């Protein structure tokens, strides 16, 4: 299967995973949701690796090289612990439609990080593709009609949501580059699922350490352990779609594509999110939002075309 097809599957899984996580975050807050969904994902992948892939528990810890732990661990902390927290908070404020559009900033972050860390190159066509894709976000953000539609659906257009959306996207782009470095640049080649396992191990550990230092562990744990507002089913569904299926496919994709190209295909998130968002939250699909998505699609097309030429 080609890298482009795998990247499209990644986009679908991540797009659908946004909604249960958004709903869970609206019910108990983004911090406990992000903290415990990372733990849930790590436990589920541990079971898959041990019982389905027949990897011993000791091998899970001893097979990776030291620097693979470093780069995949940093990737997990930057991409999951920080990046996803910012993105989830942005989704609850801006709504899935605009919040997902901010993921289109991730290719720029991946491009810059890939240049400095992996030595990847990109030509003028690629840069134009990224600029066009990102312009779709600016268009939708400034649209007055879309702002009205968002308010009617119970979402806002404020600076906090926008800033967190941008930070989340940059963290995800940088995290993906670090993942590729940890997976591909050492003699020991890790299975894709094993690499996801390491990322999640560091991600949930960092989230719990921060929670303990801030003296918020009990506060964050109560709503999850008590299943406040029936939040756990939403977290589990989101975990299966996002950190497990989506992340697994994303790491497969970046083994076949340059990170900036894969990340730009992932930026098609809004195309899937927009119609689903309409049925779930009744947020109207405006002409501006449709054209913003078409703009993003055209930018992605340029990135893929440019990749075929190199």
C-alpha cells in the first residue's frame, strides 16, 4: 500500500477520533482526558504487542536503543502530552471544524524540523503547496459568516483557542519528525507498533508527572475513575481511533513519505470533520468553509505532485 493511501487512512481515523475526545473534554476537561487516554492507549498497545505479536515484556523495554528512547520519547511528550492537550482544548473552544483546520499548520512545522533534523529537502512547489493549504485556515478564521455559525453551535472564536490550535499543530509536526528519526536512523529497526508504544509510554508518564507536581492527580483522576457524565466510553472510542489506529498508520506513512508531505495529507482532517461535525453539533457548513477546505485540498495536491517529481 502506498504512503499516500496510508496517510489518507490516518486522516480518517484522526478525524473521527476528534469527536469522542471533544465530547469527553467538554464533560470533564481536556487535562484528565488527555492524561488517561494516553494511559489507556499504552495499555491496549502493550496487550497487542505481548499477546498478538508475541513480544515478551522484557523485550519491549530492552530491544530499543538508548537514543531511540530519547527521540521517540521526546516525540511522545511534544506530540501527545503537549500537542494533543492544546489541540483538544482548542477543539472545545473553537469547535471541531475550525479547530481541525489549524492542523494545517503542522506541515510547516514538519518542513522546518525535517530540514534541520533529517536533512530533508523541499522545492518551491512544495513551499507553495504548504502556503496555499495554510491560507485556507486564515480564510475560515476571518470569515464573519462562519463565526456566526460557530456561535449558533455553541463554539467561540477567541485568541486562546486560536493560539492553542497553532501550538498543538506545531507540536504534532515536530513530534512526527522526531518519530521518524527514532525509527529510521539507527541499526535496530523497531516495529511500528513498538515505536508507538515508546511514544505513549513517555507521553502518559510526562502527563502524570506534571499532574503530580501540580498536585492535581486526584482532581484529574476522580472524573475518569467515577465515569463522571459517562465519559469513559467516549475516551475509549477516541483512543481506539486516534492514538492506536491513527498513530499506527501515521508512523507507517512517514516511513514511506517525507514527513512534510505526510503531515500535509494529514492536514485534510477538516474535509472529513466538516460533514461529521454538521450532523453531531449542527454547525452549518458555510460557503467560506467549503472553499477553505478546497484550498487546503489543492495545497495537498501540490505537495503530493511535488513528491512524485523528486
